[in-house]
């Protein structure tokens, strides 16, 4: 499979690239800087992303919002809508988005981001990711999309290949913790790219 990976050098993107290549897939990495052997393009540049996406079987979006104190929602939605337009122009139907955990439900109608203990500093980014999921659900019906939410805590760790998959509900373990290594998150994402079992919906992965 030929995969265009936007945000290929971030914590998650780097591990998705490694996992996909480990399985024999061809990965074209894209970053704003063009460093580390990646192609240079901004996710919000529809024409540039469309040109890079041509000839690929799938596009994976693993971008991070601005973390400069500004409201991240505008840039996240601008980039998201630009990528939607770009894959259409390129004739690529398969789109997988690295999402956030904040929009996962902890009770009917109650999101993780709305819990009293949610870290305030992370809230703008969580809400931006939630808004992007809303846009994808509303505007990407013509594409074979999947939005992959991590557990509440995702960080570098071990690749075990052992985890649980869920839908819109935050997954917790027996101790009440919700976590996943970035390596196992990448395993789950590439599994979905290969199996296409969650077209048109969100999934989540956790221990």
C-alpha cells in the first residue's frame, strides 16, 4: 500500500511511519519543514497536498495544533478541510485521521473533555480535535474515512500488539486508567488501514 503521511515526524506520525514500513508499505512522509527525508508541504495547502497524494492508496493525517497560546480550532479546521479537498482532487478515497481523546464519552452525553478533572491546559487542543471530528462526520461522507482516538494518555513506550478497540466511549482498565503507548496506537492504526473495518466512524484504542 502507498500511504501519504502528513505529520510524519511527530511523536505519533513517526511511529505510524515505522509500523507501516515494518509491514512492507510504502510511506511518503510530509512535514512543514521538509526535514528528515520528508516532502515539504503545509496541511492547509490544498494544492500541495493534492499533488503529493496522487498515486497513493491512503492518506493519514497526524498533525498537531498550534501550541503558542492561540486558539487552535481555526488552524485545525482549516487544515482538516484542506486535506478533505486535497484527497478528493487526488482521487484518494481512504483517509485516516489521528484524533484526540477529549471527545470520547465517559457517560451518555458527557465527553472526557467536559469532566471536572480534565487538565485545563489541554482543553483548547481537545476541543479543536473534537471540532475536526464533527467536520469530518458532516462533510466527508463521500470518503472512506476513519478517525482514531487514543486513550486519555498516550506516550512513547513498548510495542506489545495487545490492546482493546472501542468506539465513542473512553476505554479504561481495571484500575480506572486510560492509556496506550504510541507504538501500540500505531499498530492499531495500521491494522485499520489494512483491514478497513471502521469506514465512516471513529474508533479508539487503549489497554
